[in-house]
């Protein structure tokens, strides 16, 4: 029963990821007025879960190579990442769940002196490549699809239908790619600690992300959709498609990356193609601050949990919780053994 308490941290992490990163799927479509917010979150929740179930296991192995964790350490590792994500979500800052969970794992690893910096280097390289890759896709796709589709269409109803279904389909693909790539950030530490199998981890992670999408995603969605640069429906289609392609490529490599970095890179690509002067530098600075602070804050929190003023108090808490649960189970058995008065 203690395992269920440990899993609560992952549920919070998944909820925070869903609330924060769903903005990277339909934020541009909602902000441009093409898709209704309620429609967007239902579709996102469904395809996030589908992606987690089908391809979510591909990124779990990479996180497993960073360090070893005990069950109670996995709980506090995910709790540190979840608290970091929740804090940034409350301030409407699009943050990286990948950076949060990796920062937390490395916080524990640094405390024990067991860091695998070779695996960390691979992840950091992919982090850096993510916004540049999405920006590249955005520039190329904007030029190709505008010439192939938009400039050849003379019918306004046909063009509107193209935009609507284009954003819908790319949003579905983006949500699928998000679930496939980022579910490891939610339940990866539980696989490291052998609390969950890879299949169980994808189910628990996918459901918790979907819940975050459905309950608390609107503020961050509007920040991404409107804050960086004004987007029309065609730009919304290109940015989400570029983000989805980037995430899916890194899923095949086996590295969980930031959908926030991908969508921002894609939107910047739109700004480069059109007019870089329309880019909102203030919002970009805010997002950049979130990217830098996420692994630092998460790692520091995890390190504090591990340090515990010089003692492994998180282990003590785990032992106390286990003792309390044993007492409750014994009391339940005792009550069941009492004969009914009637």
C-alpha cells in the first residue's frame, strides 16, 4: 500500500505536465480562434494517452541510465520536479518537464556521487537541438506548404477548411508525440526504482497527463498561442506540425525533450520567415528564464530532499509511513474480526 503513496508524486507531475505542455499542442490553434478550447483539450487528452501507450516506453531506458533510485527516493525525485513544474505553471511560464525530472534525478545523483555525465551530455545535446530543429522545420514547411497549397487556393471556404482540418490533424499528431515522448518524465523514476513496469508506467503517466490537460491548461495555452508572435491559422498549422515532427524524431532516438522548447522554436521560425520585429522579446525572456531555472530549481529541491540537514530524513519518513500503514492494516483486520452485535 505504501507504493500507492509513492505514486502520488507521479500523478502530480503528470497533471502539471498536462496543464503546462498542452499549450504546445493547440495553443496556437486556440489563440488564433480556429479551434475551441474545450474541443482542443478533449482531443489532446485522448491522443496524449494513445501516444503514451503505444510509444511511451522508448524514452524510459534513457532516464534509467542516469542514476539508481530507491522507491522512496523516486517519490521525492518526482515530487521535486512536480513542485517545480507547478510553480512555473502558476506563473504561466511554459516550462520543460524533461528538464525538471532530469534535474531532480541529477540532484539525488550528485548527493550520492553517482552521476552519469555521459548520459546527461546526450540529453543536453538533444535539449539544445530541440528548438533549433523545430525552427528549421518551421521555416522549411512554411515555404513549401504555402507554395504548394495556400497560394494555389482561390476559394475562401476551401482555404478555411484546409486550415481547420490541418490544425486538427497536426494537433492530434502533436498530442500523440507529446504522450510518446514525455510520459517518461512522469513515471520514469518509478521504473528505475522497480515500482512500476514500463507498461504500467505508460498507463499511469498517460492518464495523469490527460487529467492535467482537461483541468488546468488554459492560461499557459494562451501565453504560447498569443504571447510570442501573433499567429494566423496557417502559421498555427506549421508551428504545431514542426513541434510534433521534432518530438517524434527524438522519441525514436529515445530521449525525452521539451515540447515547450519545440513549439517556441517553431513559432520563432514563423517570426523569422515573416518579420522578426513582431517577435515579443519580453515573452521570450520569460520563457528563457523558465528553461534555465527549471533544472536548477528541480535539482536543488531534490538535493535538499536528499540532504535533509545532514540526515536521510526522507528515508525516515518512508519508514514512518510504512509503519503507519501497517498499523492501519492491523486495525482493519482487528475490526473485521469483531463479531457483529446484530
